[in-house]
C-alpha cells in the first residue's frame, strides 16, 4: 500500500498502533501511507514481506522488527471498492456484535460508520471509535453509542478480511492520536472504518 519505496526515517511521520497493554504492534507512515506490522502477531504471515531485511521490507523500530504489509504497489482499497455484505442488527440483538466490527446506521441524510470497541448488552450501548462533529469541526472520538436511539444497526461483513481484532482496534485508536483533516469524500467515517478493517 502507499509508496512502493518507503524510506521514511522520520519518526514524527509514524503513527503507532498500540494494543491494550500499550505495546506497539505496528505503525503507518503518514508521508507515504506504508503500513508496517510485527511478524506473526497481527496478521497472517503471507500478508507481510519477510524474505528481505532491506529497508524496503523491514524496519527496526523501538527494538523490534516490523515488516511491510503486502501488497507493496497497490493502494488500500477505497471504501466503495471493498467487497462486503451487511447484516441488520435489531436493538435487542447487539449481542451479535463484537469488538472490531464495522457498523453503520442511518442518521438524518446519511449513513454513519464506526468501529466497535466493546458491547454492553445490559445497558444496550456500544463503545465505538468514529468521526463525529465537535462544535464546528470534526474529530475522531471514542464514545458510547446508545443503540436504543437507532431502529437498526448494520454490521458490515468483509469477504476477505483476515486482520486480527487486536489490529483493527489498534488501527482505530491510532486515529485518536493523529489523523488528517476530515473531508466528506475521501476522509470520513466510512473510510476510517474501512481502513481499520482492511
């Protein structure tokens, strides 16, 4: 994904993916959009380039080896290009959702998207990360969503996703730390959720 020849050595341009124990499990480069992951931990090994220790394929970062995610020359798919189907989840059926799921629901005039962090069936709430309005601007935020306010929530099912829940959530949380500005057509709630899942 991104620039085929990522040589970015500037750590300021790296956005870390951290797990629940605050361990770095991967990162993405803001300059060239390359993604680097720990070997054999966060995704199937055949998605990583492991055959070379050159800077094009492996980086030593904070004492650990991280490998470029495949494919090298192909951009991550745009949200509209990902093969998905949807499952409607009624209000009393949120127990069918789990951490790492991509969900969507209808707001006035548009469909909103988020990544699920946690499900609370007792209070009928979901903890999510999503783009949301904050005053006059948009921010990526972690917050509780009361599902009783929506008639139906849709779970977005990806046909070819093999990434771990841990990686999906770590990607989502990385946007709480650093993200580009919201843009309705190219950097929005749907593209955020799709990026985290794929």
